[in-house]
């Protein structure tokens, strides 16, 4: 991005700030040099400015890596300001854990805020294709719901891609990035800080917020089984509170997904229609989960479509 384009984009971000996060973004140091902003457990809506996902950053001796950038340009700008309040070190990487808008739409703030030495944007090898497929929807949703019209280059694509595993050196600190087979989405990435054993799972782990299926139910369960092998001291989910109960932090989500799998298969064996399945499957598994009304029916629909031809 040249200086003129960056200046124009920064102007756009400032003009749109009222439609995004209000005031400074709160961050907590959950482990030495590891900071997390906990988003609201709500749907992605104008009322919350798109601030609904957990965001983070890790500070090394040389530079900083940001992990997800928020659900609107102004959220990304507030996160960039939070990094600047914490350390004078530059942001050298912005890591996007997957394609969903509440995790990627703050990217432009980091591209615009460092025109001379912009960070590298990092994602799963399948993230560029996923972003291209969803870009018309993202632009339309921001204009329709948030009254934000994005510049042509405001949706920032990754240039450093993770095929399976990649290590990033922040100076005396290494982040291990793992790209997973299709699970929550087809482009899920985890970030593991080897120094503090902090594992950023993004939306491979939901806490309190009902899990949202946009990839493969069977694949997600297989990935959860593999994730249990991580020697993690702290798990940071994509939504909800971080937990030191590892790998037990995965249990509630795994139980919900197993119920979804078992009962959808039973509905298919009983020749239930998709509407009957949506009305019946998994209802007893919903107590204790927030946003169940918004997401459970779509989860059943996705599970039915996946399992119908087993």
C-alpha cells in the first residue's frame, strides 16, 4: 500500500469511528507479554460496533504479533491504540485465525497505521479464497447494517500463508501457527506462544457462546481430539473467557458437537425432513449456552447437509 492510499484509508477509519468501538479497548495481560481483549458474547451487530470476538497480541523483544483484529475498522483502530499504549515496539505480524468478519475487519487499521513499515498479514493457506468468496457479503453487510462504505483496499488479504505449520520469531519469543483441516471453517488457524504455553484457539473453541458450525462437524470433532495433545497452560477461545482448565476447556463444546452429530444421524435414520430435524435435534443440549436461538438451528441445518449422504 503506498503512502497516499494509506492516508486515504486512515481518513476513512477516522470518519467511521463513531460506528465502531467507543473509547479505549480494554486488554488484560493473561500471561507475561500476552494480552487479550475479550469481546462481548453477542451477535455481530451495529449496537456493539462489531466488538464481539476475542482479540490478542503478543510482545517479543523485537516486535509484536496481533491475533485477530476485530469486527469493524474502528475496532481494529482501538486495538492498534491499545498495542501502542502497551509497548513502543512495532507490529510486525497481524494473524487472522479465520475468515469470519468479527475477526478480520479491523485489519485495515494496521495497514493504514504503519504506512512506512506495514506488518505482514498471516493466515491459513485457504483464507484468501475464503475472503474473496465472502467479500461482497462483508461489504454489503457493513454498508447495510453499520453504515460503513469500505474503500477498495480496506479488506486486507494475507500475504504470508500457513500450509500446515509456521513459526514466527518476535525476538526471544516464538509463535507456532498451525493450519487445520476443515472444522469450524475450512481455514482455521491456532497460535501457540511457546514461552508461556498460551494457546489461542480462536473459534475452534467457544466458551459460553454456542459453537457456530461453518465447516465440517466431523472435521471439527477430529480437530478437537488433536488439540488435546497441546501442552497448554492457558487456552484463549474465540469467544468467552480464557481458561487454565486444559484440555477440560474443550469438554462442553465437544459434548454439544457430539450431541449434534448423534441426534442428526438419528434423525436421518428415521427419515426426518430437514425442518423436522431443525425442530428436534439437540434441544436438550442448549441449556447453559448463550446465543442458542441465533445459531443452533443453522448448526442443525449444516449438520444435516453434511451427514445426509454418509
